[in-house]
C-alpha cells in the first residue's frame, strides 16, 4: 500500500463533532468515510500503472498457474476442476492475508490522519480490509464466467454474501486488535506477516481438506478460513455446503471477536497520538 492516503474531507473528519447525532447516523457517516478512503486508496494504487485494475487479477492468475502446474502435473492431488478449485481458494486467502497485513500497519502508516482532531481512526483498519475486498468483487464476474464455461456451477450462490459478511467481520475484528496493539508493539506487523506465511499452508487453498488424514484435519478445522474457503467453493462448484452448525458457530465467534477487537481498540485509543 502507498505511504499515505489523501486527507479525508473536513466534513468527514468532524463525524463525531455533531452533538445529538444518532448512533445510526454516525455509523452511516463512518461507512461513507470508509468507502471514500478506500476509493481514493485504489485510485492512488493504480494511478500510474499501465495495467491498473488488472494487476490484482494477474497476480492471482500467476500464482494459480504455478500451483496448477505443480499439483496437477508434478504432484496430482486428484481434485476435480482443480484450476477453479485453487482460484476460489486464492481469492478468499488473498483478501484475508492482504487485508490483515495492511490493517496491522494502518494506524502507524496513516498517523497524519490519526493526528487530525476528531478523525475516527477506528475507520482506518476497516479501510485496509475494504480495499482488497473491492479487488475480490471485481474478480467475481471473471470467476463466474470461468465456472459457467467449465460446467461446474451449482445453485448455491446465495451462500456467497453470507460468507463475505462473515469474513469481513472476522477481518475487521482482527484488524482492530492488530492495529491498536501495533501502536505500542511495532513487532506486531512482522509477527502477523510470519503468521500468515505459516497459516497459508494450514489453509486448504491448494489442497482438499477432505483428503487430509483425520488426525490432522481437526487442526485445520480450527482455522476459520477453512470453513470460509470450503463455503466459497460450495457456492460456485459442485461441492458439499458447510454444515449449518459450523456456519452459525463461525458467525457467532466472528461477531464476538469483532466486539473484542472494538473494545480493545477503544481502550487503547486515547494514547495513540502520544505513541505514534
């Protein structure tokens, strides 16, 4: 991500300044601020790039090509529609890893916004999560065309919005935790980067968790991204839909994590300016 996001309009910086404003109105205006900053960030990212908005898709396709070459030809994992199988996993994982890494550094790298009076710095980790989400949403039509062309589509697309919401809430909760703690402990972004590197191999991006021996599969099931990626594949491909209990449990745990992240952020927030 670039070194800075253009300053938010003064009207947005004073979101919390209006006395008597309802909580619903404040949330709506913060959401508007998040969208505004996310769009400005994307414009800044792609402004001087020849291929512009195509780069996120090209990066995923390049990684997809390597994984398909290795695990379809060198080591055959015997997974039907393997290219689509991996592409769906990569989309979910790339959003998670990119967004969480950016959220962890969002306050330190945007300190000029944190220093602005009454600016809702709670929005900065959310912006970091939204930016790669927009890349995912732009890639979805391409994925849908590929799935239809391959004849692998099944009518479970209604599950997709639910999964996107769960992952969004999960990432925002983790982002609030990581961003607030990293203000005081600057090792946190590096720790998260290392953790994401290891977690990639414990997430069924390029392999089917159903083929993992039972003595190991339970550990993979503790990873929330396992259920989410299985759900994304079920939404597009002819694969089993995750159990309702698993989705409800994940949704409840994700909501609890988001609340915990919000509470920690608000608890540590008063000293952000001094520490940054």
